[in-house]
C-alpha cells in the first residue's frame, strides 16, 4: 500500500517501503492501529530491523480483543455509540505536511480526496488545512468476526504528551482548536486525561515486547493487534511496509463529523 494521511514524515526507501515514523528517540510512542482513521487501513504491517538500537526501541504489540474485553462496559458503550473524532491541523512545523499526507499540495486534489474519504475540511486564512473525521472505535475483524478495539484515540490526543510544559507551550502557540492532532468523542465531547490513562493502563496489561535484532522481520495483523514504540538509545533503523487494505463496512461514518 502507498501510505496516505500519514501523521508524521517518513523516509521512502522504495515503492511502498518506508522508514518508521519520525518520533523523538527519548519519547515513548503509545499503542495504536496504523491508519485506523482511514476508510481503508492496512490489514497487515511488516516491520524489518536493519539496525538494532543499543537499548530499548522495541515495537511492543497488544491484543485488541483482549483490550476491548478489559475496558469498562460503560466506557466501551459510549465509544461504540458515538465513535471517535480525529481533528488535524496541518502545518509545516509538526507532523506530516499536506503534501506528505496526501501525496500532493494541489488544493483541488486534496479536497477531492477528503470528499471521497468522508473527511470534513476547512482551509485556514494562513493557508493551513484543518480536517475532521469521525470513525468507529470498535470494528469486527474482517476474517474472524472478532470485535476489536481499533482506533488512535489515546495516541493522537493532547494528553498523550508526557511533558506538561510541552503541552502548555503547544496550547499557547496553537490554541486548543489548532493543535496538530487531537481526538474527541464522536459527538465532539473532549477526551480527558483520565481516558488516555485508562487506555494506556489496559494496553500495558495486554502487551508483549521483544528486543529487536538486526535482520528481524515482524508481521502484525493491524486490526487484531495494536503496536507502539519504546524510547531507545543508539542508532535504530526499522523499515515498514503496509499491505492487504481492508474495507471495514462498520467503519463507515453514520453521522457528520463535528467541526467548524
């Protein structure tokens, strides 16, 4: 698959083979399902380690049906009823640019993509782009029919930032509505720090991890399994490919995304 709607820049090694997303080595990247906000996410992720870090840098994985079963029933019911909302503000400072995310900076082409993929959009006076997309938080696996917790609610939320000073700085710089990424309940209600903390706790209770060695190849069922990245020291070169696009019928939005 050719990646679209990337959240962070990647180096392209060859056709549809990319570097891991750029993320500070000293920061943990929390659990998520790759492109879970896309209408056709990859069903399969392939990770290969070319250079293993000196320490850390694992790509932990968590079983999604187990995560779902471990979450409180009222919590699950609310997200199942409302879905989740991803809000993005594309700029040239943080995250993928418009061109990196959509493969073009032509406004007409970007708008056509958004309309075809149930993404609400708005061009900002400064030339930036703001988008809203509502998606299901829980889906059925296309092969097994298992219910899976499948989203990036915790990962792309403002409370994911461990450093409170960094969060305050970004809020001062961009404002609450202008953060590069944020997630909400599907009706627009805020997702608080307590939600992110609960998800991180349940993910960790259902996580396994293995130290990378050069030459390792890991195949991940992207619907069944969430993945993350630990902080690390030393050089780390892990490449990524995505395959087996899945069209998840129960992910099609049932209501308009809440936006400006």
